C-alpha cells in the first residue's frame, strides 16, 4: 500500500521514487496523490465542472478509487446521455514550475479523450502567458490516433482574435502492463515533455510564470470519434500524480 503522507515526510532525507526518472536531482517531492483508499481525497481535489460539458455530463459517479491505489475515471451511458469525469486541484493545490508526472493506463474506446493538464485561474482573462498563464496539456489521448499521444499549449484566452497554440505528438511504445508515465518539466524558460522516461517535446513557447492547478479529465466530443461506436463503460486509470519542485534556496 502506497502511503503519500509518509512519502512526503521522508522524501527530503531519502532517495526519490525509484520509478520516477527525474531530469535533475535538485527536484524534491512537493505534492502527490497515490490514490489510496476508496474515496477521492477532497483535501486535494474537487469534482470539476459538474453538469453538461461538450457532448456529455460530468458527474461524481464517474470518479472512483478501486481500493488498490488507483483512480478510475470513466465514461458511461445513462439512458440517452453520456456521463463522464473531471477533477481538479483549483484552490487546493497550485504551483509555478516543477516536474509534473502521472502514471496512467489509457482508455481503449472511441468518442472520448483523456487528459492530464494544468490550467491558470486567470486564463479566461486572455492576455500574455507570463501574467495570465497557459493551458498546458501534459497529454491528451484519443484512441483513434493509435499509439500517438498529444501535447498542446493554449494561451491568450479562448477568443479567436488572441488565442495562440503550439503542440506536438509522440509515438508511444508498448509496455508490459499497459501503463505509461507521462511528465512535464516546467521551468522559467521552457517546457519539456516526457513519455516513459524519454524526452518527447521541448518548447519555449507560451511559458507561464504564474501558479496553475492540475486537472485530470475525460471528455466526450466529435474530436475523439463517434461515441456511439464505443463499448462503454470505458476508463482511464491513474496510478499516481506527483509534483516535484526545486526548493526556493536552490538555483535551476
């Protein structure tokens, strides 16, 4: 059984997680959820955007812990509706810079996509990323793309006139257990994206300089294909989410 509180207390004195391939030994664990227990830890997360979103409805019932250290986000049919899941740390945990990592088993069906992303509380105001932040999609995954995982950045707000984007993709390799470790190193100068310990994309575009919060989500929409063809329920399974930061008294 993984115990996040003990790990957080000991990480300053003992080596970091053996299964994390950190880009620098300066990083120390700052926050994590190992998804122990059977209920979502509401001291860390909120159910986010409950109600209609895109072509589905976000509901609490599509968020579950399996009692074995895994978070399960699901998309389900409910009569003529589709129900799905989104959680976030807004107001509970927000950070500027660091190494953000999750271990995930991705969904297998058309019609919905999974994502691990960072959002700014000031993003909707538009403006420059330095002051208002950037939507940082650490990964988005659509099964119609096969083994290709996507990375995307959005800044300047969502209005057509000022909205700017940058993105890339990466071909994942098979893993023995079907899980992948996806991570972002965010520094004052750039973003570096990793998949299973391998650098996948590096860019200096749209670098946020303010604190942002974490979101885990499934979303239903045409971008992901025809949800009517999906064998539901279908889920994305998260083994953990961890954030490492460089202590304030240590230089990058």
